[in-house]
């Protein structure tokens, strides 16, 4: 008599499963879970188990009960947390009740799980999290950009299918993420950022344990219905967040006085040896930023006309200061720039990562929001006589005073650690604009929206979304500008303005 017959269940002949003995989990419970999973959810479970079950054995799996049997054959169900972990990852929290478990118990036990246990890999969870936030439009773009046989990219192919095929062709793996990153970077920079977050965690960076140990209290700032699952954010059912009141731990603490330091690096006068023009109008930005962040109870520190070395040295100085009694840190850089860099008044580059990484590693700023606002070009374009682009000017001529500069800057990545926000004045490759008297479009709109919406208790991401909209609608001599926020905030940030 088979195991299924002993439990009084009948199964289609196509299962052809070997007789096994599930020691740690009753078969009727697993069968009930199987009955409540859709075919797409089974496909998700199979993807998450690709590092646990040999591919040949996995390909023959048609539903969840077969998957569980394959896991049991490998004694993986000896770990009672594996099935609950899989269910939590795909967002089927309701099925935990069948196992007589709660999400809180499972997540707490996962934090204490033995290191030798084979759970779902961080790599798998990261890829799955990206797939959950993949829109149809982005999926079409991915299929267009990825180099796979067209037969594998039909209308029914999901993002998980695409990644599976990439792995088969050795285009994707835990140490082979560049191709996927480059594809996502062209489609959705926020999705590409997930890969950077994963890389940072694998290299020693991490979301602080005390911030994620109680997962129920952590929510992504722009959507209360998003949760952190392993190494990636994913959406859950709206039913889990039916309340509208803020939960404990959902917001960063901003009650400290002073709230933190606000460093403003303002480069106006560039050295003649740098061949860069001065930046009239930047002092208006400096004054308005000082006023606005001063109203938010930040201690303002202004540094004018710094060389590249001085910029990096100033950042290092702030990492040596104790921020223990403070709740946040802000750095605003107003200068010329290129892709992934800002420029000192000597014309030398400072990679944005050289600003963010030291601050990210400052121990007294751990778990606290660290905000960077960069007013600088991220590429070179023409500029006109009123709106000045924050990029090095081409050599003007009488015939064509706005000649295109053919310089192709080196590629620089911008890693972003936990609890950080980088507000870029423009997306990569494009210029940002500054009025020679009234200041830059981005900084002026940022200051306006902060003063308008902070008193209404709007969170910072909602405010930056409004900044994006208003800046993108401006007509700048026939040109456009599109700001870009990048963030790994783990809570909502509402800045005070009394």
C-alpha cells in the first residue's frame, strides 16, 4: 500500500511518485496546501527551489504535492521551516494556518535558523522579488533586450521563465549578474537597484538586523502593502494592511533636536585651470536649502568652492563626528557633474559612491535615514543663454556657441546602502538646468515642495514624486529635465517642519 493509499487519498496516475515517508509534516496538510495553489504559484515555488532540487527532477514536477515529495526525497523537509518559508516568499500567508503556524513565528524562527539548513537562497529571493514588481511593459522590454532564442520568449513566457533560460545558458548566476543588471537598468532603474542591494549584502553590506528582525513592523515607504522577503521587496495582499493607522516602527524617528547635520557643498567659482565655467545662481540654491533644512531642525554646515580632494575629505570628517544623539543626515552637492560623478572646482571628478559609501558605513548613522541631493548634470548636452547646464561647457565658437561636446564619460555605478536616499537632479546621460539668477530647477522645486508638504506630514518619497512631476512639466527652452530618486529606505520618512 502506498503512502497516498494509507492516507485515503487518490491521485492521477501521471504522478508516478515513489513511496516515501514524510516524517516531519503530515501529507494531508501538504495535500490541502496543494489544492489551494494556482499553477502560476506552483511555477513560482519551482523557481525558488531550483537550488534545492536537481533540474531534471524539477522539470517533471506538475503541482505542489509533487514538489513537496521531491523535497522530502532529499530530506529537505526535515527542516520544518522550508515549506512555510516558501509560502511566505510567494505571499500565501493564508496557507500557514494549515500548518498551524503564524507568520510571526516563522519569521522569528527563520532569524534563528541554523546556518547549515538549506533554505531558499538569497539569490532566488532577490530574483523572485524583481519578478513580482515586473510590469508587462518592462517584461516586453526585457524580452526585447535579452539575447535568448525567440522560441523561448513567446507571449506566455514570464520573467521567471526568462531568468530560467538565462541560467541554462550561463548568462545568469549568483556571480553572473552584470547582464541582467544592464538589461534592467535600461527598463527600470529601481529594479536594477535590487541587484546592487543584493551585491552589497553579499559583500558584507546588509539591512541592519534590528530593522528587519520584526518583519511585520517594516514597510517600504511608498506602499504599505509591500514587505521585505529575504533580500527583496515584494507586494502582498491588501488584506494584510487593512488598517490606516501607522504601526509601531513604520516611521523613522525624527524627534531629535537637532535632527541631524545638513552639509551643503556649493561650488560656484571654478579654477581657470579646470576649463569649467562658474555657476551663477547656485548661491540662491544654497540660501534656500539652508533656510528649508534649518526649519527642519538640522544644523547647517556650508562649504563653498571645494576641490575634489576637499569634497572627499569633508565627507570623511562627517563620518568621524558622533551622530548618536541625532536622527538623520543630509548632504546637498551643488556643482558641475558627469555620469555618476560631481566635480570639484579644480575640475576633478568625485564619484557619487565616494560621497555615499563612507556615510553608509558610519556606525552612529546605522539604521538612520541618510539623504543626498545632487544638483549636477549626469551627461553633456547643449546649453542656452538663460538656462545653464551643470556640465562642463564645450569650447564655444562664434559660428556655433553651443557646440556639442563629444566627450564620453566613464561609467560609474552608484551603490546605495540601507536606509539611504539619493535625489538626483536628472537621470543618467542628461543635463540639469540652473537659472543664472533664480537657481536650479530641481533644487528650487525641492525646496518649494518640502515647505509646502512637510507641514502636511507627507513622507519624503511622496514629496519627491511631486518634485518629479513638476520639474518634468517645465519647458526649458524646448528641453526637458527628469529628476530621479533612488532609495533603500526601510521606513517612511516624514521630516518635521514646525
